[in-house]
């Protein structure tokens, strides 16, 4: 229910009939062929647009090029300067252009752009559906002209590069697990053509190949077992998987660097590590199986950075702690004081495996040591709080209520400040928060904001304050 109420405009080419339901009612007096005007009263239902007839005279003039345009516009044609109406711009002595009068298709709403404007880099892992992508060849990729960008292979890569350019932010892209060499080369060429010269690009192969939750891991393992068959006393299939991940990461890095040639320094090749298990991380960096075929050269020699996901708080959603953590909710404050004490110190549950901040800092330190050993920068490919029920605990309403309340609490703002400063002081560099905007609920409270127009969002406030206080703190930061 957070989309704006008001008059929406639907533009279309061709002949036919569009009908609307839920939040939208067509205003016949304001509408004309090719242009429907809708009166929208926002609720949780949203807007249903249905095509009920097309090309009624059978001339081939079917309904197409349908654009749904929200109310509002911008001041002085500034794509970051949103205005609800002309009065907003006039009060500032600026000119107003409604969205309906702007030239061409503007893909990104000013509020969306404004929210992301302060970030140094944008990681497009979920945007490109890295965890479900089955892309192999470049010709198979989603295109801007496709009707939907929400399939299992994600949005067009051109859209990711366009957004990064609009924001003047470095893109961080993930190459699909099954992508061919040609896919990799074509992507590298496109990025070199489209990105302005001041931007870098972070290139990572797949996402969390060590994680059995995602299909990429099984596929990489299958490829690795074929390359390095079973041997008595030899490495396990999982070990071969991690070696295969390191191998392909190095290969992809080499392809990108070759394409970018004299500008190869703008390509930051990233090896993803496993925060909780430095052995897995080092196996990918050393990749001894591949190194044995390449004169002893480790995969790390091809890379620029090591990245981990230093989440905190995941232990609070574990089944073994459900009854104890749920009992906290009977406290007068709903359990928030005990929860934040546990997150900050880990001394309430006294779980040796707890991922409270002190344990997270130890993980960071271990990987800082690995990064130093292999002469790599240490980055965070994801990070933030990880308050969500695990397994059956996901359905426990008491936990959901507590975890959502914690993410909305001012105490989370303060804890994020400590956490981000702890990352910086531990030698971490670029930190990618997961993610920008998403709903809170039993599947987690991942967004820095819950909805685009939210004014008070503790995690978002902490992130922006940290950026303002620490714009650059590592060598070669730009």
C-alpha cells in the first residue's frame, strides 16, 4: 500500500480493450484511445491490468507498448529531483516536467535513484537471479525488449549497467555458474563499452558455490568430479567443487582482463569465501588441483579481492534456542534488550557457536589474515543482521515478531554503527549490505528499508551515516 494514490496514466499503441481492477478505476472522461487515465487509491491489493480484447478489426494493429506511468514528475529535468506536482517545483523556483511529458522511457523512478545515490557500489546478484540462472550462451540472456525481467535468468545485464551509470556507482556483477567463455567475453565487452571511464566493475563467479542451498554448487561439483575423477584417498567431491570454483573464478578473471586490455585495472576480480569456514576459502584460493596443472600457480594469483559475508545473529533463529528466545518476548520490552545484548556480546545464551559481534570480528580477522597472505583486498559481498528462523523455527510467530521489531528498533541503528566500524577497524574495505528495500516477515528482514518511501529506517540511517563519516579509508579508494 505504499505506492502513491492519484491519477495514473496508461499509454499504449494499437487497438483493443484494457480493463483495471483492485486499486485502479478508469476515468472515462479523462481517457482517450491510446491513453487511459486511472484514479488510484493505494492499498495492499495493487493494480490489476487485464487485456480483454486486442486487434478487434483484424488489421494487425494489436495492443502493444503498454506503459503505466505514476503521478508526479521532476524539477528542472533532474532525474533525482522527484516532485509530486508542479507546486513542489514552483516553491523552489524550478520548472516542473510531469513523467508523462518526459522524452523517452525513464526506467528508474527518482525516489529509487535517490535512495541508492550515496552508495559507492551496487551488487546485482539477486537482480540478475544468479542463484537460479541457467544461462550458458550470450544469445540466451534476457533482453530489454522482453516482456518480463523477472524470470529465473534475471533482468537484462544492460539494465544493471544502465543503473550503475545513472548512479555513478561501481557495478558488482555475478557471472552465471554455467556461462560459456563466449558469454563471459561478450559481457566484458558490453561493460567496457557502456561504463563511464571513472567506474570500476567487480566481477564474481556465481554466488556461494560452497552453499548447498543453491543449485550452482551441485553443478560446479559435477563439473569438477568429471575433471578430477575419484581416486583412492583422493579429495572429496566437495573439495573438488571448491577447487572447481577457484579454477573458474581465475579463468573468468583472465577473460575479463584480456578484453579490457589497457584498462584491466578497472576490473576487480573477486573470489567469494565462506565466513564461517576459512578452510573452504583457502581451498578456493589455493585450488591445488588446478594449480598442479598450471605450474603451481594458485587461483588467488589471478584475483584482486577476497569477499566474505560477515552476517551477525543467525544463531538466534536456530531450533535449539527457539523456546528460550521466544520466552524473551514476555519481557516488558518484548525481548529487545536481551536480544541486543546477545547480538552485541553473545553473553546471554553463551553459545560457543553464536554469531554475535565478537565472533563475527574473529571471522573477519581470520579472513583478513588470508587476504594478506595472498595479497588481496578484503571485501564483504553481503552482510548485516541475519535474524530469521531456521527450518521449522521460520514458522514461529513469536520469533518473527521479535526479529521484525528488532529491525525497526533504534537499537539496530546503534548496533549497525558498531558493526560497520568493527568491519573497518578489522581491515575490511568495500562492504555490500544485503539488501536495499524488501518487506520484513518470517523469511527475514533483509532490506535497509521496508519500502521505497519509508522516512525512518534505522539500518538505512546507519548505513548513510557511516558512508558520510567514512567515505574512504583504504588505499586506492576512489
